[in-house]
């Protein structure tokens, strides 16, 4: 469980940054070079490399170097742990809300609590 917790922490840490999410969105379309990923971002190539390092550490991205070009690919299955965690929480929250709705529906209408006309 601790390994899953660490992996989940790294995944959410990686996803917490808008620039890294933008890189993942681009990589979802297909592999791209680091320079292609850097082009739409307002940051240095070194900053892009640091962001890619975070994504690689989380297992969300894999890079390969061929000559002078480093190509990045998304690892879509890496998101499955986070997706399962979110879906489990959603299921729990929906259950709590369903029970709250049932409880609220079982309460008498507000006017019936203190009916002084009797």
C-alpha cells in the first residue's frame, strides 16, 4: 500500500501544475520532441526539462533520446491508479449523499414540527 501511496502522491504532484498538464494534453495526441513541447509554453527549455523530469518520475511520460533529439511519449496506463482512486472516492461520496438525501426526505415537513392548531 505504501508504494501505491507514493505513486499516487507523485502522480497528483505532477498533475498539480498547469504546464505539466498542458504537456500531457499535447502528448495525448502523439509523441513530441522536447522543443515541440516547449514551443507553446512561456518558459525556458531548462524549465521544460525540469517539468518533464517530474512527469517521468511519476511514470506519466517516457522519453527516448535519438541523436540530439529527445522524444517524449505519454504513458496512459500510469493514470489508471489515480483514476481508480478518484472513482473510489466518487462512489463513497455518492453513497454518503444518497443516504443524506434519504434522511432529509424522511424528515417531516417544516410546518408539521410545531402544529399549534390542535
